[in-house]
C-alpha cells in the first residue's frame, strides 16, 4: 500500500483491506462495532501514564510537534477551538497560553478527560470545557467553532471519513482544520531505524512504564496502517476542505495537515 510502510516484520503481512463491516485494530481485523470499545479500553488503561509515555517514546520531541501546530494555527483571543481527542489537555493548554479564546476538549475517554481537568486545575487554567464525545458524531452544532484540532487521535477512529466530515460540519466558514498525526517516514535508512525502535522498544516501554505492552503494540501498528501524507490530504479534500497542505515533522515521523472550510 503506502511507500512509507515498514519493512521486515512478519506481522506487517497482515496488512490488507478489511471486509465490509470489518476494520483494523492495529494489525488485527475486527468487526467495526468492536474497534471503539477496544480503543477506549486502551486509553482508559494508560490515561494516568499517557503524558509520561509521550515524553519517553518521543524523547520529548512531541512537545515541539505540538508547538508547531499551535504556531501554524496562530491563536487569537477571539478564536474558539474544538480540540478532539485531546483529553489530557496538551493542545488546549498551549492554545490558551498563546492567547487563544475558549476551548472545548472533546474526547471519547472519560479517564483521559479526568486527567486533563486535573492538570488544568493544577495549572490554574480556565476557559476550557471538557466534553465526552465521539469524533464521528460530535455533540456540537453546525458552524459553531473557528478552529478544529486533532492530535494523535485520527488514526484511532473507526471511520476517518466520518470524522473529517464532522470536523467540516462544526467549523464556521473560513474555519481552520489542523491534524497532527504520526505519519510515514521518507528516508529509507531512517525508516528502518524508526521501525526497529518502534517494534522493539516502544512495547517494552509500555510494559515497563504503563504496565500495558499491548496498548503500545497497538499504537505502533496503528501508525503503520494510517494513510500516508498525500492520501490523507486527498481525504480532506473529499470532505470539502480547501487550501489543503501538509508539513512533515522530523522527516515524516509525524505530519501536520491543514485545511479550511471556505
């Protein structure tokens, strides 16, 4: 499928298009109705260690990626933000600190939202609402927010097209969509090194720090099955977004996609 897919690991041979009403949960093929509860269980279990694991897995580089998202968004006091899948608050906190307006954090995982609320209280940050909701069926009115962000979440939804359609629906005309997600590494030597690190080190870190090897095995596999940069851009255009572009971060380990509802 994508040229950025990893090479040399037997499990990758399981990559194939699921049958109708079937989808991927990592390299497993499951019924579509199973994926949401499986994903929720993963993040409920690791919620309290999620931010620590992000620092360890990325050597802290995820902080630079999130800062790049906020810099590209250019918050203003009048800008309202819907941050989807941002339960622990990283994007919301950065947006507020950079002068952005009110934020709604929407996440399907209550455990993650509780962590985010606790962190906001500890930082004495206000202007943030915490809502439990599904990216594929957002509990918000049409054309109700100025900006929509989704960081390291889109690959976890069952139907990416449905999540993109919902993002388009809730944005005001002129509104901005930004997606930060793990993506596909271009340079071949770096890709092989990244694959080795991902498949051998990350699950072990998950077992050691979060006591959940399977959660981080799923994370690695879900990254490999996520659409590459150009394919995701085309999916955004199909959802109605215009001025679609993307930026590779760290040679494509992650990528920022941008689009507007005009």
